[in-house]
C-alpha cells in the first residue's frame, strides 16, 4: 500500500508510465519495420506497378502506425495520471486490417506473376 500522496501530487506507479513508454517503442519498431519493408519492396519492384503500389502502401501504413502509437501513448499517459483506463481505440484493429490487406495484395501479385508487371 502506498502512503497518502502529498497535496498537489499524484500517486502514480512509475511502472505504468515505463510500460507505456515500452508500448510506444513497440509501435515505433512496428512502424520502422513497415517503412523498411515498403522501401525495400518499392526499390525491388523493378517496374511492377502492383508491387510498387504495395510498397507505397507499406510506407503509408508505417507512418500511420507511428502516429497511432504516439496518440495511444499520450492518451494512456493522461489516463494513468488520472487514475482511469484509456479509451480502447481502433488503432490496433486498423493496423491489423492494413497488414492483412497488404498480405492479400502480395499473395495476388505473386500468384499473377508476370501479369503484375508494367
């Protein structure tokens, strides 16, 4: 049990704040992986329009993951300091849907083979 906080101070467990920072770092690692995959795919697409589009989509998804992670970090930080739970948000569902969509398009591109060029 924590002692009563002094007036004007919050009784916030620092472990929650540190866990929130680690979660932000996980979002940023995911964003960097998506960005790296997007750059690699766009560079290696060799004129294949569909693969170039998927690479660009990965770049957009990576940027969205970084922004979403930061917004979740800020919302969770405010909630922790207020002693409440953060709102659930839709970021993880949207990111998952984006990754699944990219996977479907990549499977189609591989299945189409030469048809996916130019």
